[in-house]
C-alpha cells in the first residue's frame, strides 16, 4: 500500500498576489487595528489631548511675543500657528505607528500573519491605514479647538479641505517612517522613543512656529527645504492664514507641489524599506 506524502498539505501557504488581493488584505488588517484601537479608548483620548495642549499653550503663552507680518497681535499669531500645529499633530502619529508594529513583533503576531496566504506588505499597509483613520479623527477635533481659539480659514472650504488632504498625506508618509522604526527595534518603548527623537528637530527647524527669516542664516535653507515646512507653507496658502514665507526657495514658492512630491517620495522610499525589513526581521 502506498502512503501519500503530507508534505504538500503541511507546506506554508503562499501569499496571493494581485492588486485587488493586496487591497483586500490591507483592509482586513486595517479593520483589525481599528477594532483594537476602539477597545483601548485611552489611545485615542491621549492622542487628542496632546495637540490640544499644544494649541492652548502656544496660542496663549507665545501669542503676543512673536512678530508675524510686522505685528505682535496674538490673533494673527494664532492663525499663523495652526498650520504648524496641524502638521506637527499628523507627524507625531509616527511614534504610535512604530510602537504598534513593534508590539506586534514583540508578541509574535507578525510571524503568525506571515503564515497566512496574504499579500506581501498588507500587514504594514493595513497598520498605516488604520493610523491614518485615527489621525483624521484627531485632526477633526483639533480643527474644532482651533476655531474656538480664533483660527479661521479665508480661502473657502474647498481649498481648506485640500489643505487638510495634504496634511493627511504627510501624516501617512511619515507613518511609513514609523513602520520602519518599529520593525528595527526590539520593544514598543524603544519604538516610541525612536519615533519621537528625530521628530523634534524636523518640526522645530521649520517654519511651523516662526518665520525662517528670523532664524540663523545657516538654518534658513534647512528649514525651507524641510518636507514638513512645505506642507505648513501649503496649508497657510490654502487656508489664507498670515505669515506665508516670502523665501525664494523652490518649496516656499511652490508649496503645494513641493508638499505632494515630498510626501510621495517618502512613501515610496520608506514603504520599500519597510517591506524589505519586514521580510528579513520576521523570517
């Protein structure tokens, strides 16, 4: 009697290919992460409280001491400030993305996902999409708070929505940096620290809180070519807020295009690096 070898039945399932399959698998992972977030409401609450604190502190502590457009009017500074706070909020979500992926790695969940017949990169794409949804909710709450402290849009709702779209694109791009960090460290705590330590110079050496013209001459080109600054400048233009930089640097003269190009470049580079790291780190 001949016995059939069970090798074929025990072999690891092969990932299914195709764009449609990749999208489907990514959405399943995104749903899983959103359900998890909903069961831990403090994640969302703390994510909202921090940017609200930044709005209140910067508005009422620094407002009146900053010169914007030749005036120290606190109301003018609040309108100048908000584009920077919005951009800072979406980029700080990077730390959460990295910590979440590091936690899944630490618990061995990523290895279990790899045993399933799912598209390559779907785990990371699903995670970043879920973080994008959370960032959107945070941005909505933050916009309401900004309106309460005196921020206004002056170029109409369509342009304002375009500005928020650029902010979300930047946040999604930076979440891929967080994904790479999360895959490169051993613990969620290290991912949180690693996700924040580089964000402070990126966000503060920019035009988010002060005009680059007030910086040291050697810092000005760094701030003006910062991808973060391009999105802030684009939002100020689209919102019609004061303090739009008059620098001759290309990103400051064409901020919308610069913001889109920077964000897409970051997505392409860091998604590629993250998927490659995902394969090797969990093999």
